[in-house]
C-alpha cells in the first residue's frame, strides 16, 4: 500500500545540501577531534597546538582547519601575529538543529505533549511576586548567558512592557521558582499577534522541569489569546535554553551574528520562532 508523504514537511534541496555539508565536514575522526579540541578551549588554539594534540603534520592540520572554517564550524583569527582557531558559536546550535530537522523531530514537537512535573504549579503573576521575579531575573543576568541586560529593569518598566495576560510564574511548595512573559514584537497593528518571549528559572531549581512547565503554559496560553507567533532570541552558547525552546515547538530561524555586545565582547544569538497551529 503506498505511503502518503506530506511534501510540505520535507526538507528543501537547499536545506538538505547545507546539512549534508555540515555532516560531511565531520566525516573524519580527525576533524571531529579537532572541533572538539577547539570547542573545549575557551580561548581557542593555535595550529601548532592543534598539531600536537592531533598528532598530524602541520600542513594536514591546516587543511582540516580551513575545511571546518569554510563550513562555518570554526573561525580563524589573529592574536598578535599568531593565528588562533576558535569555535564558531553558531555551530553549537546549527548541528543539533540540523540533526533534529533531518530526523523529523522539530515538526513532531507539540507543546501539549507530556505533562509538567506534578510538584510545579504555574499560575498568573500577582503583585506580590515581583520581588521574586526580579531576583530570578538578576540570577539570569549573572550567568552571562541569558540577556544583554546588565541590571534588572524596574518593576514599572517590566509591568509596562509585558502583555498583561501573558505573564506567568512557577511555584514549588508556594515559592516562586521561575517566570515567563511575553512582550509585543512590534507596535504596528499588523504584528499584533506576534510576541517576544522570555523565560527565567531560579538557579537552585534548574534542571527540574520548571522551564518546561513554564513554556507549556506560555504556548498554550498564547494560542488561546490569539497570538500567532512567539519569538525569542537566545545566546548561541545557551544550549539548554535552545533545547528547551525546541522541545516546546520553537524552530531555529537563523543566527544573528554579532548582534550585541556584553562585557566588551560581541555575541551571536539564535532567533527562535513558534507559529501557532491554531491560527
């Protein structure tokens, strides 16, 4: 019996070619080891240091470095007169996203699948929650991975920015341990159904499903409120947040290179988007 294929969900030729190039770039063990060595060295490695690590000739190492650089997996920069190889932060999102896309995992995600952990309650934000919300925001700023903000916005600023019916907190045993909120993506009427989202979790409660519970509430409430697009910008090296959003039905739209500075350094962000299946 023939199997019906929904062609709208198939990868395009361009997507397939791009993903194949990335996977081919890691088709040899030496290239996998090279990328791993660079990715686990915060300040990068010289070609000489990589040659020693890999046990290859300098010319062979240089050839592999150039191949990975051409594919956008590493960068070659200068530190004085020395060439230094660093990981392209965007590949930390590109490779997992490519694997998810090829295996069909992105299209199969549903925010309504699964249940949030039973000990976590998600409810609308109340006036008495602001102190906890701003404390958790401060903890997120301290990670250096959550936002370009360097200080916590005032309650008045957040209250004026966030959509009134799209702000939620998570509780465990009566204590606020996380929050999520949505802001208008644009003041223009034509974008009235598009919102920019944020999610923050108390540092002592990360890894317990708080973020999952918050995003589950966020996307279901947004659907009910008539929002047709949710978008979020996440630092490329914040892999936990990227994975969390993918699991909630967001997809990677693209990488915004050198979009902002934090602590004197440029950072890339991943633009993530979720389109409502209701509207």
